[in-house]
C-alpha cells in the first residue's frame, strides 16, 4: 500500500513539474494584464483589430490549457 502511495505522489510531483512553465507563464500573463492600458480616442477599426487579437489570444490560451490537460491525463 505504501508503494502505491509513493508512486502516486511521484506521479503528482511529475505533473506539477511538467506544468511549472504553464503556471509561471500564467503568473507573467496576469502581471502583464495589470500593465495594459486603453488608449483614449481610438478609431473604430483599431478597436475591432484589438478585439480580434484578444479573441485569438484567448483561443490560443484555451488550446494550450486543453493540450496540457490531455498530456497530464495521458501520463496517468
């Protein structure tokens, strides 16, 4: 029983180690969001471009999280 527990703990530590980059990037992204500022008097086309960029960024982040989740599930 203790061997099973130690194996499970090792698996959990390996998953955390593999995902450390993702967690670190998430921390940096949150810090970057604090620095984001809106520019007053932007043209409509600039706002639309910015909206598209944000949507693409969100899709990429979601894809990265799903990929990481699948990798962690496959390693178990």
